[in-house]
C-alpha cells in the first residue's frame, strides 16, 4: 500500500501540514527554552490522536 498525499482528505492534509510546520517552528524559533525529543514525541502523539479522530468523522 502506497501513502498517497493527493488522495487524503482536507482534514488529514491539514493535520500533516500543521504537524510539520509546528515541528519546524518549535526548533527554529528562538524562544530561550531548550526543546528536546520529548516535545516532538508529544506533538506526534497529538497529531496521531487527531488523525484517529478524523477517521471517526
């Protein structure tokens, strides 16, 4: 099975874009706080939960 981004619905595309953008901003914007992998894992878990919720819609 191939993961085709063009066949995803609007909500799933939004989840992917928001996850990638927030991950990038989390590490690129200097806030004076040192981020670590745990933040990225929690962000991934949150995105995964939204993905599952979209399945239920």
